[in-house]
């Protein structure tokens, strides 16, 4: 497992980050523990969760596992704040009151006294980002949080937040978490990527396999997507994606890998990406993703994929 520096920070994280959105939802606690054990045994040290995942159950499972394994110091633990966790007008958002209460709840569920990376889960347009950053700054100075980041932020809000941090001398984002994969590129590459390069921000790319589409599970004329993520999957099922999958097939054969592994390899080869965030439902699924560790596509292979999926226009 390769370890990479998370943006401007001195924190070193594994090239694969284990996403735990399914824990407590489609993955029971025993299976989740098996996945966590396998990930750490393979050299992984970066875990990603959120308070909203299974409404706290994901954090609770991780907390029980950390307590049982007594390995908190070896883990870089990330969680998120901002989505609705309780009823009432202040049950969601990035106000000071919501952040402080939500983080206290997350620390309790995670059975720890600090969070390595705290993300703003979504942009919050009803308040002043300076309030959010001031609350984050207090958490960092109190030792409850080590680094802060943001997820799904547009470039203008990311830049504004960085500017506020610089001017007011508040905690500064160390990383961003965008949706990014071979067939979903423009949203990140058009404006956010240049900001990350210029400001030395880490990039934790989520959905690197496009909700399973880039695993080869779906093919031309194949069965339709079903299940709770069917609408997400259907958005990817188009001619552009199928042509990319055909090329992934060819590269998988050339590299002795699977389609899913080459899709991860593309993300890990991108120079701005710190790590790929993988979500798994079972140890067998994690085992396949671990086969992408160390995979880097050469310039010719990257060019062949870029020719099929690079975005055009302003």
C-alpha cells in the first residue's frame, strides 16, 4: 500500500480510503468488522464515514471496532457534519450550534476523543462560511479535530472559504472530497481541480467506480439497474460509459487486472488525486479493490481512456 500526504498537511494516508456508507445499512456489524480487519491488514489506514450514514450506525460500528482492536492511533479517521441528524430548524446545516453538537455526538459514537479529518458534508448556503470555519477552528484548537475539509463544494465557495481562513487566521481546509471517476470528470476538473493544485489541497475521490458501472457489471444491452441506487446507476448508462468500459476491458487484459481495478488505477494515476474512496459490501469486494493497489497506468493507456471521456468546452 502506498501512502500519500494529504494536501498541505503532514498526515500520511493510504492510497485507498475505505468508505463505510453501507455499514449499518446493507452491511451488518460482523461483516463490517471483517472488512475493517482486512483493510487494515492490507496496509490501509484511512477510514471515511459520516454521522448521517445509517443515521449514526456506521460511526457506532467503527467505534466498537476501534475499541475492540485498540488501534485508534494507527487509523486516520474522517467523518462529516452538516446533514440532518435531529428534528427542528437547527437539526442540519453548518451553523456553530449544529456543528458543535453534531461533533460531540460523533465523538461519542466513535468512542474517541478526536477526529482526524472533519468534512463539511455539503455546501450550506443559508449562513456565513466564516461561522462554519470559526467553529471548525475552535474544534481544531481544542484538540477534538486535527484537520478540516469539505465535500461537494463548488470552486467559488471553496476559494471563498480558503480566503476567509487566510484573512481571519482560521483553520484551513486540507482536503476536498469530490465525486470523480473516468466518466464523471467535468464537475471536478473544470474548476475545482485547479484550485486544489494551486492551494495544495488533498483530493479524496469518491465514487471512483461510478456506482459500480465501471466494474463491468453493466454492458451494452444487458439487464437494467435495480436496487436502492438504480437511479444513480442509470445516469451513467450511456454510450460514452459503455465505450469506456470496452477500453477498460482491453486494458484489464493487458495489465492482468479486472475492469474494476483498472478504473481505480485511472483515478490513482491522476496527479492531483491523493486517494480513491472505495465502498464495499463484503470482504470479497474489498479483496478485488485491493488488487488495484500500486496500479499506475502508463501515458499511452491514460491517453486512450482520456480520448473517450475527457470533457470538452469551457
